[in-house]
C-alpha cells in the first residue's frame, strides 16, 4: 500500500526545493538574478506573477527589478505597472512603508488597492512581504494570482523565508557589482599610470606603430629623423618593459590609445591634428621626461 504524503509535507518539500534553487542562482547582474528568482518563486507557488520591487529613493518609487517570466508579468510591463510610486498608495506601498506583510484573497474587494492591479491585471489573491538588507528596508516581494483565495497560511509563512533569501541574493549581487566596478576603476588607474611613463610624443609614435606604420613613415608624418624615431621606440620599450614593436602595438590598443576602426583620414593625419580631433591623448597623465 502506497502512503500519500500530507499536503503540509509536500509544501515543506516544495519550499525547501525552491530555496535550494534560489541559492543556486549564479547570475552576476542584479536584474537577471531577480528575474530568475521571481520565476522560480512563481513556479513554486503556482502564482500568475511575482515581482521583486526595489526602492529607489531619488524618485520615491518601488521599481520591479525582477519579474517572473509569465504572461501576467509581461502584461504588467506592457501596462507600466512595474513602477509603484509610494505617493499612489496601494497595499504594496503600505507594506513597504510599515514593514508589515500583507495578504488577501479578494483584492477586488479592497478599496485601498490600486485599480490598475485589480482591474488592469485582474489580480485577486496577493501576498506582500518587505525585503531587508543589513537591517534596512530595501524593497518588497509581491506574489499574485488571478484566482481568489489562492494562497494558504503556509504559503505566507514560506514567503517570509523567501524574502530573507531574496535579501541575501540582492546583497550578493550588489557586492559583485561593487567589486567589478572597483576592479574597473583600478584597471583605469593602472592604465593611466602606465601611459604616464612615456612622453606625449612617444604616445603618438606608439599609436602610429599600432596603425602599422614603418619607422620611415613615422618619421615623415611626425617630422622627425629616422634616428630620433628609433630612439623614441627604444625608450618606449625600456620604459614599458616591452620587447618588440608588436608588443607596443598591443599595448596601445589595450590602453585605448589606438582603435582599429579609425577612419582612414584619422590615420593619415599628422599626430598633432589627430590629437586635436580625438582628444584621446590629451586627457591622460603624461610624463614630460
């Protein structure tokens, strides 16, 4: 005889699986992370739509940075209901302001609910739960169904745990974004320091090397002797600890001094004119030695 698992046990197992799937999300950027999390939550609860709203203080608005990939989620975007100004009221704004969860099975009978949610989206059952990160209220998770009395008390308890995990996911994604931005800033500072090791004239010669010009062509366009060009190239190699013209060309491209998609007249122009047109070498630190 096969024993039937009680509904409560099935719901507990379902919630545990959901939390495991949420923790397995590896998206680095916040929006795709929250979109994926919203879709997982919608599948678990059997909801028609799930939103992760993040509060943006500059506009005093809850903005859905994550929305489930469901028909009702797409309809919400079409209607522009993925932004909830707190001044417009509604149960979502109320939950965020007070920090109190909210649930109803008859949103259409609630005079405090926004008409766009009730009439435009056809929402009948709703669960709201605030999201906190490091003790600060940062957003709201909202789970909706077009069916009345759809969610249970156990669903509401599970949503409280989900809100905590979503807060952790958001915090993790924000840390990744901050670390990436800091790495980019360090990279720009390092590139600027390297560029400053050579003179402006040597930067121009590096650009012409990257463009494929020979020493004789560089001498003609820079109005220098071939010997002076050779001396500049030797100094570039020494100051940048490089070993060949090819490495100089690669260095110039990687530091943004030269782009392979330059216009033909840009490459043909004398260095001073090219610098005036692009402004590229005039806004970086330069050594005068």
